[in-house]
């Protein structure tokens, strides 16, 4: 084993280090492949998924946004008319906007609740045992939701109260609880079968899945799409601007209103982003490690033949030398693009606001990013040119000692490893900064002092709500109380219309992009609300405000005008305040859509309570007690907004641990190479200092001739780093948050550390190395 280890890594007592790193990378890659196979094992369990298509409708407009269309009332028998005998089965899913589930006096909020009928079993090929339970109304729960409710058996009564205005107008009690089978890998909180449908629900056609007898070719799929579209256009006026599409699926896709499409197919196992992130990071690390060892084996083989290897390393073939360094730079920057591509591809962009936009195939970065890349490449080129001559002399004079100096070229040189270390460490630092800052001082609002009270959409009158808000506002710990409603743009009806002023024309056009949030008493309830790049003052006295997400905010080229209707349909003007980047629309429960009623007898959303200090358990108990006194027999869920934010960043914490492991795996190799390189560099400087002392020069002559380039470059890099940070602060942070983020103040310690390092090196050369050089008496001047 020692002989094998010494062959792999010819350092005395150090051969185990790269072997351990390679084994660690292989283990990580194996775990990633295992996660990936586990995620896709349902493809083998469910036969016939290649014949299931989702029938969706979209507006035939330039934007091409996907909308939810209305279909004729009734069930899906009308599809048989279009597909003739080619259709084997069809089903539908009607999503609610969440529900409050009550079991044994325990309340839990369920984000996704779907209505369907027994045809759901036929389409998705569920077992006969499950089909036999569909004769009576049943509720399917995920394992995590069943555990949170304390369900240990299939008996008992589960009370389901929906919070959506589109669905239940009363509470429904379902006898019996059917936990969702784990092997189906359908991560849905609740699926209500054979639930009574109202007239409004019958008119709501949301997700239709058709199962064909044979897989459709592209020509057949286009034929059915055109047939359905042309037939509906001929009979229904509202379908004139619609076109229908058949999308093949290999798994069940569930799409939340106003949110990107999600694959909820992992059951209670790891979320979808985890196997992809693990696979991407592990593959990248394994490729880098494999490149290390392939390079070393190539050098080991060529060292025996000497001629080509010596010419390459000694610099007699400069193009190959430069090409090697260019390869290192491209590899490091490719790793940055790959990691940021993973993050941007599978993580919402609002959680990575500090990273440049990038993808695997293309990159779109601000010009500041290109300046940073250019500066790194320039510094690399200067360093290579400065050290090339000395390295050439060193290698040519000590060719017999070539094998003993294999450590200098075993792994990536110090420059390449530094770029790779900074690439992974930079992303890791940005992630840590964002997580720490958002969780402790959430951007744009006072998250630690906010309490969100979730209310069902039935049985709460406007008078009761106003009285509850008044009583809550009178409590000593409470600072302000407000109401909040989220409005997905996919359901923009005349109840909420936001117009933006066009740049070229003086007219107004509807804004149909991005989710919106309507709040009453928003400035006082949130604490800080942004308004076109400035603080929103409490003296502005805007009762009704509309906050947008990033996409909608970017489309507000000029002024904006919003109308919110009350229960009578009377438009109430509301001002568009701005964008709250990290308010987390997901943390709300997407309550009311499209019935946006802030006044009158209309339904209400959540209540947002802002306290004077940080939320404590006694504050939650106080809010819950007041709600139970004023709203008897109405289940409420009282949660801390900071905990909601904390749960929203679970995926990022998983990535943080993975990147941390990757960075730690790179540190030993970098430190070892840096130690060898610094020793060689200091040794060459000592020889130069001895020559200068032999010639009678002073230490200042040595510093001016030998060290001026390094000190000049370090001095120029300090204002460059400060300027880049200031530009990022002005162009990125202030554009969305309207204030200087304290996160970037901590980043100013980086150039300060560089300055201190330069001063330390200067003192080291002047007071240590220069005085430590021994010259014989006859050579002293």
C-alpha cells in the first residue's frame, strides 16, 4: 500500500492526502448518482406515463404567457368528442389556494389541495386497493402532513376548510383518512376525491390530463391541438385568442398559481433540487480531481522520456505553457458558471440576487463582472511573465533534481488553485452572507417582529375582521396591524388591474406579469416599504398599496395605476408601492384569487401583525388567544414570519453544506501547493538579496528592483476592489432595496486584509530576511 501510495503521490508521509480527497469525491459522486436514481425510480414503477398528456391553454399573444382557461360546465365527457376512440381516460385536478386541516383539535395549513374524481385512478394507473377506496369521499395526505397532524391510523374525522374564494363556501368533514402511498411519489398535501362541486367550480377548468391509447407522434399531437382549438373557436367567443397544447409528461406536474411549474414527485424524500445540486457539484469536483491525476500521470510518464516533458515545463515551448495556464483559468471560470447555472436553473432567482445571471450554454453578466474577469486574467498574465524567467533558470539549472521537484507541478499551479478556491469560496461567501442577512435583518421589511395570522375564507365578516384588527392594535406589544392579499397575475380579472405607462406612447396598457400583493395599511404593518428606490414614509398615508415581485417591477417603465374593487365592484384607486424582493410570496398562502376585496363584505386574506420587538412565544399565544376570542369556532394558524423565511431557505442550506464540503476538499491541496510555491519563491528572493548585499546595494534598492511590481499591483488592486464593491452597491443593491446593505460593509475588510498582508511582507523582507543573510567576512562591504 505504501508503494502504491508513494507512486500516486510521491511525497514522504503525504501520499494519503490526495487519495483521501479522491475517495471523498468518488463517495460524493456515488451519493449523487444514488439520489438521482432514487428520484427517477418511479419511472419504472408506473407504466403508461409516456401516454399521459397535459392539455393546457395559452393566449395566442406576443407574450405567450400561460393562462388558465374556462371550459364548458360538467365533467370531461366533452373531451371524448374531440379525441374519438383515441382517448383511454381523462381526469382533472382543481387546485384550491390552500386549506386549514383540523384533526383532534390540531390545526395545520395545507398549501396544495386538489379536487378530482375517480377518473384520477384510471389515468395514473393506481392500484386496485386504492381504487376500492374511491367509492366514498376521501382525503389523501402526504406522509409529512399526516405526521404533523398526528395521524396514526385511517380512522377519525378530518375537517377540511379551504381558504380559496373559488372553492368551498362551507366546511366539509370527511370520514376516514387515506395516507398517500409512498411509492406513488406524488407530493401533494391533500387530494379530495368526489367532493361536491359548486357552479363556480364546474366552470373552473384547471389541469386536464388525458391518457391516450398509444403515444402520439409530433404530427398526431399537432393534429389534436388544432382540432380542439378550431372547434372551440367556432362555438365559443371567449376562445378566439386561445390555443390548446398537449404536453407529454413522465411524471405528475403540479403548478401553483403565479409560481413556476414544479415537479412534486419526491414524496417525503429530498426535494428535487437536492439530487441535481449534489450531482452537479460532485461531478465538477470529480472532473477536477480526475484532471489533477491525469495531468500527474502524463507528467510521470513523460518524465521517463525527458525531452518533451522538460521542454514543456522549462518554458521552451511557451505556447503550451500559456495554453496550460489558459486551460486552468477557463476551468476555474467554467466551474463558476456551472455552479451559478445550477443555482439559477433550479433555485428561484430572488434568492440569488447577488450572483450574476448565468446558465450552462450562455452567460449574461453586467460589465462589472467582465471587468473582474479581465483583472483576474491580467494579474495571471503578469504573474506568469514575471516568474517565467526565474522559473526557466531554476528548471534548467536543476534538471537532475526534476523528480524531487515534482511537487511543484503535481496539481494545478498556485494561480489555478487560487482561482478555483476563490470561485467556490466566493459563491459560498455570498450564500452565507445572504442567508445570515435575510434571516437576521430581512431585506425590505421587519421580519423578526412580524406575525402572520392565516384565516379561512368563510364565516369571517368584514365587521368581525375590523374588530379583530382593532383589538390586536390595542395590545401593548403590537405596533401595527394590516391585511394582506396575494394576487397571482395569471388570474388577473377586472377586480385588480395594474396599468403601466408606455415609454413611446402616452397611453396605458395592462400589466400582466408577475405576482402582486395587495395590502391595507402596508407602511405601518411592514415597517419599511420601498417606493421607486426610496424609503416609504409613514406620513404618506396610503391605505391600500400594491407590491409586485421583481418581474412586474422591471416592467413598470414609468408610472403605474392600480384599481382594486370592493364587494360591489366599485373601483378603489391604489398606489403601486414597489417591489419587496425577500418578502417571500411563498410564505403567504396565496389566499384570495381573483376576489380582491379590501372593503365591504368580501372575503379577506391574512392579518399581518407587527410587534415592537422580536416575536416571542408569549406574543404568539397572545395573538392566538385574541383571535380565538373574537372568531369562535374558526380555526386560525398563527406563525412567525421569520420562521417562514427560515423554512424557505432549507434548500439553500443544503447547497451551503455541499459547497462547504467542496471548498474544504480544495483547501488542503491549495495550502500544500501554496506552501511549496511560497518556499520556492522566498528561496529565489533570498538568493537575489544575497546578490544585492554582495554588490553593496541597500535593502531599498532590492525592494525597488525586485518587489516594486508586486507592491504596485497590490496598491492598484485596492481601489479596484473598492470601486467594484461600490458599483455593485449602487447598481444592484440600491436598485432593488434602496439602501446600503450592511452585507457589503463587511466585504471592505478584504482590501484591508490585502493591505495588511503587503505591509507584513514588506516588514518580513526588511527586518527578517535581509538581516538573516550570512555573508563571509571577505565578501562584506
